[in-house]
C-alpha cells in the first residue's frame, strides 16, 4: 500500500507492538481494564477478558502530507482517491480503533442479586493528534460501541451508563501515555503530525530551521514487520552532521616560542583556525573537508661584526598559515542503544604550510625555516590531527513512550535497531523493549494510588462474594505468584497454586523467598506457606495463615473483603507480635480464562508504641491458633512459632 507523506524524520510504531504494550499493561495492572458504574437504580460491573487489541487498518489508501494547508485540504477532499496537490492532511488519517472482543459485564438491579456474566464485544473508535500549544501527542476516544445483549432493556441501560463509563476509563488510560521525541543535534523539530499508515502510527516532523534540499517523501512503509521504524531524510542528517562537525572542529590553535641556533635567533607567535567544514553525505558515510587558515609573525635576528664591535640586527617576517590539501575525513553513522551517532573512520594525509608575506631578505628566510616554520608546523600538525580525530557526537536519540500503570510506569524503548539505507534516506528498524519502573512513594498527605486505596476510603461495602470478584473460571490448580508492598515498593515474594475454591472459600499454598529492607533493616525469609479464607456469617471473613521456614507463624483471625479497583481485596489488622494492617489484593492476569496470576499485599506497621515495632533479632511468639481441621505437623519448623528480623 502506497502513501505520500513528506518528512525530515518519520517514526512509526506497529500495531503488533501496540498490542504487546497493551498485553504487558494488562498483565501488570488488570484493574486498569475493569470497573464499576453505580447509579441509584443499577450497578454495572465490567472487566476485559484479555488485553484490548489495536486496529490500525484503514478502509482505503490515504494520501497525506505532513503540513496542514486549508486550501490544499479542500482540493484533496474534492478528489476522493486522487493524488494530493499541495501539502495537506486528511482528517480521517489519524483514526484507529481499540477493541476488547470479550468484555465480561454483569448487571445488578438495586440491591438485588448480581446477574449472570454477559460476554460482549466493545470497540472504541479513537484519534491521535498533536496539540500545537503543548507540542504533545494525545489520544482521544471518540465513540464507544458495545455489543447487543438481545434484551432491549439491558441494552438501553448499557448505552446510557456503561458506554460513558467505558469512554472515561479508556480515555484515562490513554491520557497516561506520554511520548517524548528528542530534538536533533543542530536543529529543532516541528511538532509531529500523526497519521495512521499501513498498520503503523506514524509521526512526521520537519526541521524548523529548514536547510538545503527538500523533505523526503515516503512512498511505502519499510518492510520487515518490525515493532518500529525511523526514517531520516538526507538533508536532515547532513544538516546535523554539518553542525556537529563544525562545533567539534571549529577551534583556534595558538602559541608562541623562541629558538636559537648557530648565531641566529628567533621569537614567534601564531594563531590558526579550523573553519566551517564542507560536508557531503553519501549513504551512511559523510565526507567532510575542514579548511585551515591563520597567521604567524616572527622576528629573526643575528649578530654581525662591525670592526671592533658586534651589532645585533633583526628582521620581522609575517606568514600565512594554510594546509595542503585541507584536512578531509570520512565519518560513519552508527546506531548503538537507540542513539544515532557520528564517528570518524579515516583522515586523509595533509601538510601544514607557512607562506611568508612581502620580500624578506634571504638570510632571514633561510634562518626562519629551522627557527620558526619547523617548530610551528611540528605543533600545529598533531594539534589539527587530534582535533579532527576526536570529532564524535550524537545526532539523534530514538524516542520512547511511557504509560502510567498505576503504582508503576511502563517504559517502552526502541532498541536493537538495524541501520540501513532506504531509498535516499536512512532507516532504523528494531524491537520495542518493555520494562516497568516503580513510581515514587507519595507523601502522607497525597492521595494514595488507586491500587493502594484503603477500604475505608471506598465507603460502605457489602460482604464480598468470591464468585463476584473472581468469576472468570477460577479453578483448583491455578498458579499464583505473590509479593509484598513495603513502603510503596513492590517485592516479588513467592509462588504457589490454588488448592480450594468455592463461592465462599479460597485456599492456596506454595513457597516464598523474600528479601527487603524495611525500617533500615534487611528482612529475609524462605520457606512454605498455606493460606485459606472462608466466609460463614457476618461482614468479615475467616483467615488462616500458616508459614514455615525461616519465618514461622500461625495466625487465625478475621478480615474484611470487598470488590475494589477490579480485584478481590481482603483487608484488616492482624497481630504478629505487633499490629500490622494487611491488604491482600487478588488480581487476575491475562492468561487463558482470566485466571488470577498473582496476589499483592500492601503491609504497614500501625502500632504507635515503639516498643512493639520490629527491631533487629527480635523474636515474636504469638499464640498459635490452628483451625480444627488443620495441623502444623507437616510444616517445617512449625513447632517453634516465631518470626525473626535480622
């Protein structure tokens, strides 16, 4: 599929890469893709079963150029499938869709029972554009389409309440996407014009400083199906190389000295300049010629006999400094770690020459060769050589984009770039590496992230039902991974499997391996665990925790349970020798059947009594409270109920 788009730099991210970004975001924080909408009459629960997917396809080829021009736009719109005349941007070229083929939705009427799960397709029609005032790329949801249920009453409720709620939620996620496009060395780039081309989101930019030549024209998206591509016009790279080489080489080399030999003596000074380079780019190589010019002045003298006396005579000489030929070198363009840089490859031989001005007497010129010219040449030649050989600079850094993932930031970097010539331009293609960074801990008076919201802040909640929280095919044998939050930092802790699951009970067991610094102490632990929660009556759930190994304790108590932030949350205060507020959040993953894949626990010490806080090597021996149907016989070290901090 062919297009016409003018650019100096064009960067595209593929639909496949965006789908992978969505999958990683979904895996890291599924609560971003679920929610609850409450009205006076209805409560709607929804949750995406699997990560949403992007659709960057277009109904027909779009012909675009990356400068908006109202007259050219009108001319284009009058010709549905014609060639573009002038520079314009079709309004339809920045549309794309995000869809969740299987959105699990449940409807509750008033305080009645929650209805059965309805699996409905949801599609969000979106746009991407640049805000001129901020120069930022923004994504917006235009419309939401929810599949029909077959029941007009339910469909009407969903259209009235679910559609706006989904639009707000998806917009909230999209607003967390931040795209940073660095400027190029030696120039600034225009705000990107963003278009959708051949299943790529493409941002096209121009050198605002202009420069020689014309922008490049993209006819076809580079083949290969990579996560990203980045194209740079020859005039763009050449302008940057010219600026970088000039900045690195444009120096003044000066000095002075004196010398004597065989009755002759001389003093001298010089100043040489490396001038504006003449840069010529050919493919991935850049040839640069750097002129050398300057002046030198000398006073050459000797002593002569005049009868019975000796007289000293001296003559001033001026020189022009130049090189023959002017130094020239070949520079190469290379990509390392997402950075396009220029480095010198070869430097051609050159000679520094000094040409005298005027008509000095012969003896002075002859003496000056050894006393003036040779010392200056001996200094300038290596100085010019070293200056040119040290030319190295970065031209441009591939952009990255980040996504707010709740208590983490997802960082998407363009790496492993293959670098080659594409038509008359340069092309970089590679993969997008995804990583996560913990966000800074919020101050005490700041609002907690939604993933750490306290139950009390959510208002009164009814006792939770597991089939409401975890209604997507939970099964015995499902794998779990777990961890703890300490002071806002999440630490992977262990893994296990579900051993029991009913509408009013859930149990798991496994192993843990923990190493974290808390309150200036390093806390480590390895061993086994089993946990069971079950509901019989009242608003609280029964909890039994049994831990063996380097941490040994057995706890039975009560915790609250609620459906919050798209997860099943257990919370309350337990006594491990000191009161600890514990919050266990069971969140489903992107695996088949939407089975939960990890448990996060946010823990903080709330005791106001310093003597009850953990100190190094302190041992706590809470009363063992084993449920009637459970035993500690098979747990290593369970006979000594103890928790150690070391």
